C-alpha cells in the first residue's frame, strides 16, 4: 500500500516534482484556517446586521427562541453566512435560562421536540452549538440523546467548551454527527484591548495548529475589533466557515490574499512579480487523488526525513490550496436559493 501511494504520486506529479527542487524554498504550506462564530443572534438587530456586512466566511449562531431568530437567520442566509442553532443548554451555575433549555434528565421525546422546534425557528442551519451548557454537555447520557437526535438532521455540533469535562465527542461516537470544538473566546472581557488580544491569540493558534475556532458575541467592542482586524489577517491565515473544519469536509483550496511581491533585480531596474506559482501545479484532478499529509507520512516512513521530502509535502500542500474559497474574498452572493 505504501509503495502504491508513491507510484501514484510519481505518476501524477513526475514533471512538476522535477521542477520542485528549484522552487521548494519559495513555496508556502497550506494556509492556516480560522473560523469565527458570533453567538447570541436574535436580540440586537443593529449589531447583528453589522456582523452580516462582514465577510461571509464568518458564521453566526442564532438563539432559537429569540424575538428575531427567524428574521436574522434569513438575513444571514441571504448574505451567505453559515448558520448554527445556538441551542440553550443548562449550566451548572444558577442563572436565568432561555425557554426550552435542554437539561440533564429530560426524556428523549422532550429533547426531540425542542431540537425539532429549534430547527424550524432557525432556517438554513448547518450546525448547532451550545449556549451556556456546562451541566448539559458534561452529562454523557444527556448528550448521547442530543447527538442521536441531531444525526437525523445531518447537523454538526460545535462544542463551545464551557466546561473542560465536556462529553460531546464521546456522545457523538456511533452517530453521524461530527464534532468540532471552540479554541478561543473573543470577548469574555469586552474591552477592545482584550478582544484584540484574544483575536491575535486565535490567529496564533490557527497558525500553530493549522486551524482554530473562535467564538464571540455581537458586542460593540467585538464588532469594532473584527472590522479592524479581519482586513489585517496575515497572508498565511484564511477565514473559513465552521463546516470547512469538519473531519469529513472535502479538501478545499484557497487563493492567496494579496501576496507580497518579490523584487527581481535586473541591470536596468527592479521588476516586481507576484508570488504565484499555481501554474507550476499539476491538474486539479491529480491533486485531488493525493492527501498531502498522508503522502508525506508514507514517503517519510520509506525514505526518512530530508529537506527534499519536506519540500515535496510543501509543494503538495501549496498546490492543494491554490485557487478556491471566494467565500472570504469575494462579495457575498445575494438572495441565494
């Protein structure tokens, strides 16, 4: 099997790889992917509409029983934003709860009723995340009932991780529900300086781990920071919807964002050319047959590590991220159906 991967690699990439040795140190690896989710949609129309004017790659989570839940979900959908149901779940601490909050000890019939109603109230949702929920998400039996119900609707679950002992991943085992987890809260402290610090932390975590999910809320300070910081994202970080980070998400490629030019000196004058090597990549159908990470691991196990082997991985990663997601860089499509 390992040699079959090598043969497939050579079959599809023999000519590009020959040119790789000259290009390897100028190729960048796959960009880090950052997903930002704004919770608590459904109460503050003005603030939420400001979020919807931001790049469509920002996901929004709508409270199912908020006064404006259906209106804001529809507006988010028309603006191209990915929608989650921000499902109220019982916390450990005593505090006011939203109507139809999921609680440990509920019957499966009651959980099914509440989730079905939430799906009706939040049209076009692709996933669900928990609003509060430290008591609920840490209860394995209760979360298993939630995951079994979600599996009928093909929704993913974003764990907001409001408690370290969350059982969401274990509860989803044996179901079709895919689970991803929040890494950074943007605005526990609502000062702009604190939100900016958390935003930068999310960017660094994405760069370090390849991806990260940050959750915020439609506070004025959060809106201001996002308006400032999103246009300044580093070139190696791309904003994506949460669904792009699911384990089974199809492999996507992302266009470079305003790559910095390279100065090439000539006897007469410097000539500026953009760093764009996508024309050196093989056909997309060839790249789609190769998983860069798996290929790198296989070749490394056979031949050992070396700059050349790492360069092959960098090349494959680069070519697999060369001309897609206009979602975060193109104007959102209006009135999608």
